[in-house]
């Protein structure tokens, strides 16, 4: 009995360590991609009106400074458009389409999970543990299971409920 609790504790500690490493890496990746996206938008896509509407500089800066930035950026945007080698509207459309497609694909993957197979797999992995500890762990994971439309009771029983 004590060894199962020790194994559960070690498993939880290892799981938390792995998740914290992955979350740090994921957050760094998101920040870097966000900065690259912002710089690309500033350099190739946005005009002065987009700059004001998206970044809301007038809320953070004095009016004369905001106006000066808008004027300089407008001059930059005009030069960029006159000598531009990129079709900025096409690029903007492609970026938005790609982001929407990635979000749709992620959503579809979650929705297309084979519920019976997931429940059977989880149930098989939990057979060596006592029912009380399994029930407590599954109750704490309700939010993650809900993404796949699975309840803790279905995992414990090993059978999906009828829709």
C-alpha cells in the first residue's frame, strides 16, 4: 500500500517537472512567434491607421508624440508601398488564413479522438491502482477529460456512455 503511494508521488513529481519544462518552452515559443509576427506586421503590412487601431499608442503616449509617430510611420508606409516588392494584402490574407486553418485543425483533432479507445486505454492504465485514488485523480482531471467529452465515470467503468 505504501509503495503504491510512493510510486504515485514519484509519478506526480516527474509529471509536474516535465510539464513545467514543456510550459516554459511553449511560452518562450509563443512569445518569440508573437514578436516576429508583430515586427512583420509593422514592417510590411500595417499602415498608420492600423498602427493606431491595433497598438492604441494615443492611450500611452502624449498626443504630440503619438501624432509624430503616426506621421513618420505614414511616410515609411508610403515609401514601402511605392517601392514594395511584396503584395501586402495577399500576405495578410495568407497569414490570417493560415492561423484560422491551424486553429480549425487543432479543434478537429480534439473532436476526432476515438472516445472508446481513449477510455479503454485510460482504464487499462489505471487497473493496478485502488479505486479511491483513481477516483480522486480523475476528479482533478475533469477539465482535461471534458475536452474529449469523457467523464471520470466512463474511464473507471471502461465503457463510454451512450450519447
